[in-house]
C-alpha cells in the first residue's frame, strides 16, 4: 500500500532522514523504532505532507504522492495521529471528531462516530467534555479517533503509549488489533518496543535518520545484537 523510496526529508537545510526505503503491505502493522531524534516522527510527518521532501519518492496505492498537499493526502486515504495529540482542546470530544470527518459527507458522521466509540467506549461517556479536560489516555483515544473519522486506509500513530497508564495502553493496543482486523494499514512510532513487537508484522529501526534494520517483528525480537543495541530489550 505504501512504498517509500530512498526518502530524505527535513527542516530547511537540516536533513532528519537519509535514504530511507520502506514498504507497507495492506492490512499490516509496521513498527518504526529508534531512540529520540532518530527520525521517526519526521518520517511520518513527511508521508503526511508536513515535512519537506528533499529526495526520493512516496508511493501510495501505486501513485506518487510526493507533491500532494497534506489535505490531498488525507483525501487519498492517509491520516496521522501526531505526537503530542494536537487536539482542539477548547472543543468537545464530539466536535473534535466532527473536525476529523470534515472531508466526509455530513451524512456519514454518526456512523463514523459510532465506529470510533465502539473502539473507545470511554469517549462515548465524554462526548460533551472539552478535550482539555480529558485524561492522557482519553486524549490519545480521541487523537486516534479523530484521525479515523477521515476514513483512512493508512493510519500513522506517533508515540502511542507516551505518558499513558498501563490500562489506557492496553485499550489503545486492543483497538489497533481491531483496526487491523477491519483491514486498516498501520504505521506505528512507539518507545515501548516490547509492546510494538507483540503486535507488529514488520519493524524498521532508525538510527540518526538511517534505517539500520528491517524485517519481521519475530526476527527482531530474536536478534540479540539488535535488541541490545537498539531496542532496549533483554
């Protein structure tokens, strides 16, 4: 579904990612791992159209989207739940969801909202609450839900479990498996490498903006040199 060819991207003259190539199968979960500053968020934001592409190409469903604007990419089927969630905190939960679905016909709102609430029932109890008044876990659920309201084919989630309590993390990962069962393709940036490896089909490890390892999640877990050097697993 997504093919990244020799991608280099960054901010002004600074290059955050160098020569990255990565393919995502339809319906797969792919973990993008690495230390802080490795280029993970920059990769996601470049695919979404928010970080400048310096070289290479991004193909989505066989078409080059490298020159498309962010809103055009959303309309093609790419959505992002960004690091820090970036909710509209002075809007209610329901209105945040409504904003996420603006590219869809208004007649679809209730159906799409109910799908999100099925994934995250807690949001159904907080529909009239301001996003600013939600817990960290609820905000993360809302950020993912808002992205889903665009009916994406690919959802990219940046730092899923950062700052969350274990119960909230469990709920979010349960939702990921349901999304995969429903045919969604998922690209996931996560610091909790053990958790990623438990759900991912494939893994790409970045260091200083370059891919240092790619392969199956099971192979990553069983590679002692890789886990010791990059993944922090023992």
